[in-house]
């Protein structure tokens, strides 16, 4: 009898899965435990290959205690940067990025003007806090705004992988690139269901 | 004797050539006269093809008196949008755009915070004027920030054309794309020299 040929599915992980407290509880209540919990499940799934861009992995290292993580990390969670010098993307996306940035820049200026006009009425410290919040919302949220974000999008595209992220900017760009995505709070179910499927395939044989 | 085969060079024009007073004086002292002056020279140059993206041409129409412009405009200055759905660009440029925007966004916030802190000392109106200036400098200057800008870059790339512009953001992106560029204040000399060259080629025959 021939060996079973699994069609290996690729999955690209963002750090939020382990770092964001709203999400990581599925796997463990600290970043280190969440990573261990993920590795424990992932080790049982021969049909999935897990990847993380090196830049994102470096971010993750700031949150975990590496000495507590087993060598499984290295064989299960592959670190790989996208092949950025050979990937091309359609120029319509350049229009979208430029236009969206332009609108956000205008919003940021309006927030700044409002803050200046409000100083007479409120405490300066309070005003600046509010300005920072509004400005961040206008210019950072729901947009790809770091090279780590670009790494995630390009790696998922290059590998034709499923992208696991809670970042709204990344999700929006995943949609532009035709990349499949999954919210981290569905990810444990996804893994468990994959394990079940793999086991029932074994039984069938 | 065979007809001479000119290798036609393509040139893409930004509106600044006709609209910016520092530049257009080479051709005429109003936008309409500058455009007429350009058409007068361009009509004598069979070796150059002139293009303008439709979006930029639309901008130009806001500055000129169309009824004063002869039909030459239509045969000499071609309106063409870039073939944006078939053009691709290297993803390293996406990193550059995202990183540059990120730095600028931080600068914009610092300008806004400075403005809020300055309100006690200076007039609010004056503060807001200064804020707008600094914010524009941080977030607009030296960057491509409109779909018209993207049109110019992509059209010049598609046609392998010389881009005539005074916009520092466009020049920077032209360099990234390997597009040749020329400052508008050199453009009249460029046209006159091309006319001379074309005439001497005729004489040689």
C-alpha cells in the first residue's frame, strides 16, 4: 500500500496569537505558556507547516522566556523572511495605499487642530493624551504601518498560506492580496479540528 | 533614398511646468501662454512624443483658458492614463513607502504636541498656521501623496519616458523606478537643443 500523501497546508502566524491577552488565553495565560500550548498541539499535526517572518519572531522573543521553550520551537515554527526582492505587486494597490494615507493624514491634522483649540478649556495633559489617541486611530489603526506588517503579508502571499492575525490593517491587506486569514480566537478550534481530521484519515487507512 | 527613422523619445509632463510661476516663465507668463509657448516649440520636434496622464490634464484645465488653446494641443500633448491593472512593482518599494510614512506620521504627531504646548504663549491662530505648515512639511512634502502622483510615475514607467517635474516626491520615486527625470527649468533648453539636433540631422541628409 502506498504511503498517504498529505497536501501540506501552510500557516503564517502573527505575534498577537501569543502576546495579545484577549487571544492567547486559548493556549496559555502568559506568552511563554501560550507558545508552549501551541507547540503541544502543533506537534500532533503533520498536515500543517507553521511559519513566522524573522522580524515577527524577533518581536515575539521580547515577550517570552526562551529558556523555557523546548527545541520543538525550531522544528515546528519555521522562521522565514519573504523573498521580497522577487515579489511584485499590482500597482493599483499603490493607488489605494497612497489615497488612504492621504485621507488619514487629513484626519490627523483635524485632530491636531481640535486639540489646539481645546487647550483653553481643558487640562493640557489630558488634551495631549486625547490627541495621541485620536491621532493613532487616524493614522495607525486599520492600515499596514510597519515593515513587520509588510513581512507578514508578503510571506503569506509567497507561501500561499493562511494568515492568523487579529490586526485589522493586515486583514484588509490580506483581502487585497487574496490571502486567506483567520482570527486568532478561532485558531485553537482550527488546530483541534485538523488533528481530528488527520486521525480519522489514519483510521480510514 | 530611405526615409529617416527617428527613434521617438517619450516625455511625460507634470502640470508644474505650466502652473508653477517659478518655472512657467520660460514659456509664458500665464498658464495659458506657457502652454501655447510649449506647443509652439513642441510642434517643431518630430522626434519627441509628449504625454500627460488624464488626471493631470484635468488639473491643468483648471488653470488655463481652453478656448485660447489651438487644436494642436490634442495632437501634440497626448492624454493617457497608465495601464494600472497590468503594471506590477517590486515589493521592496512597499517597505520603503510604509516605513517612510511611519516616520512622517511620528513627526506629524510631534508637531501637533508642540502646537498644543505652545498655545499658552502665543496666539491660537498663529499656532494653527504654524502647525499646518509643519504638518504639511512632515506628511506631504517629498512623498507621493495623491493618485495624480502615482499616475505620473506609472505612466512614465510604462512608456519608458522622461518625466518633467519639479515635485521632490515624484523625483524620489522616479529614482526608485529607474525613470529619467528633468526639472522644468531645464525643459526649454532641452526642447531647443532637440530642435537644433533634428535640424542638423536634416541638413546632413
